[in-house]
C-alpha cells in the first residue's frame, strides 16, 4: 500500500470538523535571527496538544461498526496514545494503550482521562509492538499503530496541506521525524502543493535511525535512544514510511540534545509558545545552524505536551539562546 495526495485531501475532509485548523505563528525576531521568513505551523493547539489527532481520528472514523465494537489497541509513548484515546472518546470506541512505564506523566494521565485503559511495559524488557499484537490476538482488538498505517500517514499530511494553503508556497519545510508518519505525509502534500519546496526531516542525533536509513537506503535501528524528545524514540521507520521518505523527502538532518533544550527555552521565552522537545526539532535545526534557512521556511511545531518537571528543568539551564 502507498499514500497519495488524494488520500490526504480525503482525510482532510473527513477530519476537518473534529480537529483545529491550527494557526501560523510569525516572529520578526526569529526571522532576523535566521535571516529568513519563517512560518511556524502550531499544532501545539490541537485538542490533545499535538498533530497526532489528525492521523488517529482519520483512521478510527473509518472503522466498521464491528471493528468499533471490538475496541482499538495501540502502542505509544504519549501523543498517539492521547490521540487514539480522545478519538475513541469522541466516537464511542473503547481504547487500550501499551505505554512505557517511564512515559511523561502528563501524557499518561491525559490518556487515562480520555477513557483509555493504559497497559504499562518496560521498554528494556519488552517489545511494545509484540505486546500489542499479543493482546489484540487474545481479545480481538483492532490495532492502529502510531505511524506505519496509510490512514494515519494521510491524516498527518493534512498539517502541511493546511500550512501551504494558508501561508503560500514554501522554499523549505522542516519536519520532526520519529517513525516517519508526519514526515512522509507532509512530504507528499508539499511536493503536490509546492513542488519546488525542499523537505527536510529532523531527528535527535542520538536517535538517528531515520537519517542513516535515508542516506544509505538500508533500514537502521536505534533501540531506546537516550533523547529528551520522547516522541522520537521509535526504533526504526515503518514499512510504509521508509519508502515514502526515500521518495519524497529531500534531506535528513540531526540536532543535539542541547540544541533541542535550547529551542524549547527559545520558544518559551522569545516566541511565547510551549513546545515539547519532540515538537521543537525543526525549529532547533534552524536556530543551531544545522539547516541554513533561505526564502520562506515552514516549520511544523507538532506538539506541546511537556510536563512541568521537564519544562522546569529545561528552563533552569543556561538561557544563552534567548533573544533579549
């Protein structure tokens, strides 16, 4: 199976009354800092705080009545978990989430608040996908994975579609990458609506499986990477996302843990935005100079679900990047 721009357009029609058409944020200080016109697509303002609601709702609203009765299971460190739980709440579908015991508390609590049953596991001892598949086989649940699913990818691609429709054609688009659902969907939408735009995926340097896979053409794996960007701890790209990224994405780059934390601070102090580490990767690539901006640059700020303890720890560190 593959995903096309038609799939993304149909997904957008399907989900538009459930999600928020999130705003584009502009900052003159940011433009001056990177010498470009930067358009920040703020999916931090989605109902559950991240872009994941787009793909989750698109997948869940296409379930048959029989599938809805069986319930849905997924595996996620947090944002896809919340998106599936909230979509299930809206659609009257019972949801089950396989989540690492050390997932951010704010994400676990929100998932439970939306009505999901959380099943904790130790990522050092168990494989989350295998556990979910075992439970699905035992109980009859429908599996909706966090990124390697055509309906999920199509839903995620609506973020870039909105950005270009609202902000015009781009010279460059920077997209965070974990399992590749957002990156592959966004790249498909961008190459249709703004064909000359260079699409660049960004991931943490300590979780560079996608970058190495992209550059070599061979799927690489990084298990349980020690990154603060918990949404990018997926060990490898998916069977669908890997070839789509190879086909539609122009480049991949990585950023350090320091650059990620610096950017969370910059967003908080200078842009007045709360962005979680995983959602800040694209902006981090601009601010630290890994990507040299030019022209009109789109950046997907794809999540804002950061707990108070983590934010406090980041803000208490050196604030040298804050533009006074």
